C-alpha cells in the first residue's frame, strides 16, 4: 500500500501536467482589459499584512485560551487575585473567581475582601465589551449579596455615584455603603435594589439609622440622567440632609415623596409632597454639587402649618404632648424647658451647618394653627452665602395685622451674630398680652443686634431700640384706677359694676432701649381722661429679672387714693407684683395722727386733688416710630406707612 506521502506526490505530478484543453476550441480566459488590475502589494506591505494577521490570530487565540482557562476556578481565582493586587490593593483577595462557562460574559466571584474598600459575599458581573461607547454602561447586570463599600473621605471630592452610568440591571441585597460626613462615620444600607435602568424598572429600599428611603421606577434617560419616584421618612430631616452632603435644621418626624432627577452632580426633587410633623409640605428642593461649595435650592409651601413644627426648626421646645408628632430629642428639650425657671429657652442652633452649603430659601405657610399671638400665616425668603444667612423678608400675619422683619445671621465667627429689624402693623394688643383690661391694636418698629448661638445667650447681649404705639387703645377704668392705687374709685366702680367700662386713650406709647441685654422703658405711657399712667424700669434679659414701677397722675379728683406705686419684680416667667411701700406706710401713719385730732380728718391724706398734666402724645408716638432707624434707616419709611 502506497504511503500517504507517495499518494500526495502523485497528485502533485498529475496537477502539474494538466494543460488547457485544446480540442474544445474554448478561448483561454483573460483578465478583462477594462477592469483595473488589482495592485500587487509591495514586499513591506505584504509583510505588514502578515504581521497584522498574525497579531489578530494571536489575540483570538489568547481570547480562546483565556476563556477556557478563566472558566476553571483553579486558574480564574489566581488571575483575579493578581489583577486586584496589580490594579487595586495588594491586600485584596477573593476566595473564588471564574467565568460561568467558556465564552460567557458573566464573571462569578465569591468572598471578595478588599480591606477599607469593598467586601462582598457574592458578586455576579455580566460585562459588556462595548461599554466604551457613549451612554452604554460597562456592566449589563450586577448581582451582589451581603456586602460593604467604604467611600473615600476626600474633602475636595464632590462627585456623586451615578450607578446608571456603570451598570444597567442590578440585583443587590444588603449592601452597606459607608462614608464620613462632618467627621462622623455614616452608613447607608441598601436593603434591596432590582430592575433595569434602561427599561425604568429599578426599585428598592435603603436605610440609614432611623431614616428610610424607597425608590420606584428609576430610569436612565437619553442624556445619562436618572429619573424616578423617591420616598423618604425618618425622625429628623437633619440626618438625611447630612447624608446627601447638604444641611438642614432639626425637624419633627417626616415622610415626604417626590420625583427624583439626578443629572451628573445635580440632584433635585420636584412635585414634593408629604408631612413634616403635623404639617403638610410641598414644593421642590435641589442640590448642585458642582460648585466648590454645594448650592441648595429650597422652595417649599404648606397649606396648613402646625406652629409647633416650625418651633422645632428654630430650636423652640414646644408641642410634644398627646396627639403631637415628636421625636425623642424634642421630648427631652420640652421636659428640660418645663423644669426650668426661665422663660427664654436654653436652645442652641448649630450654625456651623451653614458652612456646608450656599443656597436660596423660600417658604410659605398659607395657614398656621396652634400658634401664639394669633399668628395665622407666615412666609420667609432669603439666601445663604458663605455662612451668612440673609432673610430679606420674614412676614408673620395675624387676623388684624402683620409683623414684617428682616434677619441677617453671620455665622463666620463663633458665636454667631444676628441683626434684625422690622415693623409691627395693627396687631391686636390682646394677641401680644393676655389681658382683658386693654383693647386696641399696636404698631411698632425695632432694630436689634444680638450675639450668640443660643436664645439665652443672644438675648443676653441684645442692643438696639424698639418702639410701640397705638392710636385706638382703650383701658378699663378699674385698671386705670388700680395703677393710681385709687382704692376709693375701685370700690365705687365695683359697687356700680362699672369695672369693665373702658376709657379711650389719648395715646399709648412705649420706647424701649436695649443695651447689652438690659431692656429699659424710657418710658411707657398711657394717657386718658382719668389718669396719666407711667411705667419705668425694665428687665435684665441675661438673668430675666424684672424691676419695673407703674404709677399714675390722676386728672380727676378722688377720695381713697394711696400714695405709692406698683412694683413688678420677680422674673419673666414668674413676675411678682407689690403695691405697698414706705410712702404708703407714711400715708397711713399721717392719717392715724389726723384722726386723733378729729375723726373726719382720717380721710384727708387719701384725698387726690387731680389736675395731673397731659402726656405729650405727639412727641412720644414720633419717638416710638423712629425707634431703630439709626441701626436700620429703611424703617423710617416703613414705620410711617404703618402708623
């Protein structure tokens, strides 16, 4: 039998002896003259083509060998550890790694341990070799179970994670995301997340402390942004804001939802709705992380605001009783306030939060309930720039009149300094003072400077002026006579049941000077046809001690008037009133001496001749209107307009 080589040589000889058949009279095929002849590659080009083909062949061969090798955990695991050590950390290790099968796009990893960066029990990564194309993620799907990610703490790193740019479909369970914010280690647990960003089906839940965030139907848009619905709830919105790199005051427990949009380093939530404490909330918020300092935009509205919830925002411990929505911090602050003998709460506002962001802030409450002084609506608008919060307008409305103010807080230094000024227009006296003895409305103007991050600290440094006046006040006759210690008139009014009869005032005016926390009346005056009533003295806001005198100069004659004045002492929270002093005692002794001479002379020391001077009402009201204009000249026009 011929060998294979001999058989091959025979075929070669036969083909070599083949000739074009001559007997068929067929033309020999020739290259058409009109066709361009293909260029013959030069020797260098030919060599280059051979080299290129060889390289491509080697790449294909390497890819085949790599797939066959990496599908075996015996080789896939050391390859993964080598890659981690070369491109990541020398301490990073996996227990097992391999392709699901040869030529598969899924890489399976068990027990990844990258100290200080990533830990995971199971990772399944379906990669996309065309991930380098625009708006195409490198991973088709990421499956991760029971892991932890530690984000680097870089002060100048303001980037945010945009998962939709890295992966399309996700299936994540129990992933702890850890990072440092405001020198405190924080953890956000991604409890579950599943779905596809391209089809808009990603939903899940995350928690951080007592805060809970759920998201639904997250979708990657054509420009790479992320849109979807988000719901957030928790005990205090401050904690949630710090997680996002923003800043917020303390709030009651909350639950809000809205439409989330993430475009690169800009996050926004529009169509916001929900509740904070016992108040509804709506509007929109956003944060832009591209500037050196993140920029926060807040535009919120409330149809009905429970004033207790706003009090918490400004550190006032109110509204923690039955039926009120409150957290543990509020309850503790309210208990401390109730135990205190002081009226001004010992609440501090962490103004250092103002350093976290810049921003524009707007809030409007169409209706306010459970508020002091008859407040039924309010709004404020301002801007925060480099730790200076400038509230250009704070408008507080009542049924009869308004408080219109400006507030500027400079927190660039500790303690913070505050400058406030404003006017009062036609606010019912009974809204400010719980009394039935005075009726009418008040106007006012004020300008104060305060220093401190707490209410007591700030009011203890108050410096400036305030003025109050009324053109329509009425004072109960019994109160007028009591101010003058006219016992005879008081008894007569009680006998005639005329104690609640009112006398229209010629004027009511009060000027208050503030100096380093000391408020001094200079003076306060009520003038009517019965008497001219003065109030002098004041209060030390540092200690809240009162030291005031009230006395009257009667315009009419009366019998039974005591000599002396009314003293108000004690504290703002627990005032004490006394009427007897040395002059009153001397008056009684003199009466006893006269009665020893003749009985009818007993009443002589208690006879008041009347004829007291009238108050210079025009000048007093002018002084009240001018209060604070030296600190804030804009008050001049505003006060005159609201007379």
